[in-house]
């Protein structure tokens, strides 16, 4: 029988029957590599003799009360996990190298251990002595966490079988290698095999497994994308280098709401929770300046005020620049087009720069109106009053659409000393907040009222 060969994409994990230069599934170039088969045992043609158990859903609810979650006491982490660590769950924490994953997970491991979980921290990148030094620097030297420096999957699983921990952190999944797979550590087949073994260990033994994964733009090291499908929860640890904020963002969670974020601040002694991120993201704002607008957003279940900054300047080039940091470039193009065709405000011949202050990434359409306000304010060189927040979605017709959680957005703004909110008309009536609410139906009315254009 001819040896069957399969291929997979290092960027998205899609399986292919033959090699090609570009992955059909994710569009990435040069990311397809040959798989090495996991098992070399003889293929069996007959059905298995062991019969699986089938149980009624209703029986399950009566018999198996879900085991309790454990809180680490780090609120920003517990909330992102959906209310603490679920037993037997598999969690992937992805992020750029050097962003602070090891620091975060060592701190989390220590706190979970102090909360009563038997915790194991397996480092494939640092020797145990180095991890201990880091722990000492973080003031966690006496936390009851067991350390191991290991990269062999077999060794790790043997140790875990013997130790039976409640929680194990694998830092990182790219360093773990299985001797059943031929390719080099860090390759897709190795990462997939290791993640598969570790997640099935989690389910079998009731241990929660946290896998750390490095994300790289180049497809060389297998991105943790292939692992995302296997685990219950996917968290990304992100932040701009040079900023001290770090955001732990949940993108998938079988046990709680996705889209939740936790905000941390980097300090010399590790990551500190930021209980009031709005105040942090708005700190350092001086006098009102043209192009700066405060957006009252919602991240997960929590309101968050951020400053949107725009700069509009005549371009020296034939093709004007559109540069965006922290927001969607396509969405910016859409808002510029709506301003141009519905309100008659052209941006041709002008460079446009948009930045979300503090290194935050915003994906809510509710930021549309704040972006439009920042663009207009920069273009007209008119500052919006400093005590005003803005939110609302803009449709292609130029109409303003109401957005969810208006009440929470207003409450947060009021809490931080804002007195006026500009929002779309319609939507739920908002009663109790003491803010002056300026409601507008479309973008033309907004431009006329606020900028007198
Ligand atoms: P590290 O946790 O090693 O990053 P990763 O595991 O994602 O590669 O952190 C990188 C560096 O930043 C390390 O030298 C420690 C430093 N650091 C701090 O000093 N304070 C902090 O709060 C954090 C998160 C990191
Ligand atoms: Mg690390």
C-alpha cells in the first residue's frame, strides 16, 4: 500500500491532501508543511470491540453536579476565565514572545496553589533555578508550586500521572516534543501531538492544563492556532511594547462569556491588576486638543473609556496615507467614505492617522461615532469639550444606530467625571444617569450640531 501523505497549514491548522504554496483555508502563503503520522501501529479494519457508554442528558444533570471552580483571587484573571478555573479544562494562553506570559502564569500558578489547588509548573524554556529566581523577584518564593524543567512529553506525562496535580502549566507548548513524532520540536505535528496528549490527560484525570503558546507572524514555529480547536478556552495576552498595560483577552470559552478582558499593569515586581482601567487609559490626557475624543466602550461585560486620537494633514504624496493603530483599517475607510458621500466632507488629499491611546485594540462598531468625531475634530482643528464622551454605530446611509449597554456606558462616564454624552437617538431610554445626553439621528445632524459645518 502506498504511504499516505498529508499536509497541514502552520497558520490555521487546516488539513490538506497535497502541498500548495498558499493555504485555501486562511490564505497564508508558504505555510503548508508535510505531517508526520502520529501512530505507526497496524491499521485495523474491524470495528472496536469496546462499546462506548451512552447516557441521557437528563440523567447527567441529576448525577453529575459540576465540580466547583477555583478562584485565584486575581480578579482580572478569574473574570476572563468565566469565574475561576474549571476542573479538567484545557486553556491556551497565546501571545508574542516577551509579552509577559511566563510572568502572568507563574503569578497565577502561585495564587491558585495558595487557593488550594495542587499546582505544577513545567518550564521547557527556563531551568527550574531560573523559574525560582523569577518567583523570588515576584515575591512568590514560598508559594506551594512544584517546578519541573522538562520538554519530553513522555517525561511530563509520567510525572503528572505520579503527581496527580489539580493544575499544570506547560510553558511553552512549542518546546514539548513527543518521541512518537519524527519532526522537530515546535513543528505543527509536534505541537498538535503534544497538545492532544495533554488535553486528553486533562479530561481523563480531571487536571486543568494551561498551555502557553508563542505566536509568530512567520509560519516557521507552529502558531498555537492548531491548538485552538482542541482546548476549551483560548486567551490572548497582548499589549504594545513600550506601554506598561497588558490585556488578557478571551477569544473562546466553553465555560463562560468570550470577549471578556482583564487589564494588567507591568511593574518591576510583576503584573498588577488594574481595577479601574478607564482611569488608567484616560490618565495623562491634558487640555482638550483637536483630534482627541473619548469613547465610552464595552469590553466583555465591562465598560471601558478610551481616548481615540486622529491626525489629519495635507499629504505630500499622490496617494494619501491611512494609518490605524488599535482599530480596523477597513472600518476607518468606511467612515471616511460615509463622511465624504453623506456629509460632503472630503478627505481626498489628506493623510489620516488614527490611534487608540494606551495600546488597546477596539473592535466594537459602537466606536464609529467616536472615530468620526475624532476625524472631524482633527480636520476642522476644533477640540471637543473635554467632559464629553461619544459612542454610536454609523450605518452606510449615514444614520446613527443605537448600541447595546447604553446605561453602563453612561454610568462609567459619569463615574469618571464626564458631564455630556453624544449618542444615537432611539434605543433604550436612559433614566437615572445624571449626564446631559445629546441624542442624534444621523451623522449630518451630528456634524451640524457639534462642528457647525
Ligand atoms: P516574560 O514573562 O518572560 O514573557 P514571555 O513569557 O511572554 O516571553 O516577560 C518578559 C520580560 O518582561 C521579563 O524579562 C520580565 C519582564 N517583566 C517585568 O519586569 N514585569 C512584568 O510585570 C512583566 C509581565 C514582565
Ligand atoms: Mg516565557
